[in-house]
C-alpha cells in the first residue's frame, strides 16, 4: 500500500471514531447520565468511555454492543445511526 493510501485510511478511521464518539456522547447525555454513572451501570470503564467519546480510541465489538443496548438499540441499528452521520459517499478505501 502506498503512503497516500495509508494516510487516507488513517483519516477515514479517525472520521469514524469522531462520529462514533459524538454519537455515544450525545446518546449518553440524552439519558441524563454522567460518565461515571453510565459507565458503572453498563459495565464500561469510565476512562474507556471518556476516550471513546473524544474519538481517541477504537472499540471492541463487545463494547459497541453494550453501548447500543444501553441506549436501547440493537447493535445493527446503532451502527446504522453511525452510518447516517457519516458522509453519504463514505467509503473506507477511497
């Protein structure tokens, strides 16, 4: 893979992480839950949750699943919300 492709993929990954973080943050706030309360109630570390909301880390599928369920979604529906918030032509590889 060329350096330009690698840089583009890093940018695309960061875009996904930023949108996911915004979605998680706004969903948590809509539940009127602080980060500590939410993380305790749904067994997600508060440090992990904080970094996730800031778009600083990637997440495991199990954490994504827990988050979706905590917000009252099936995981697939939560991912659809994420897709809707990304640009319509978003593609990881171009």
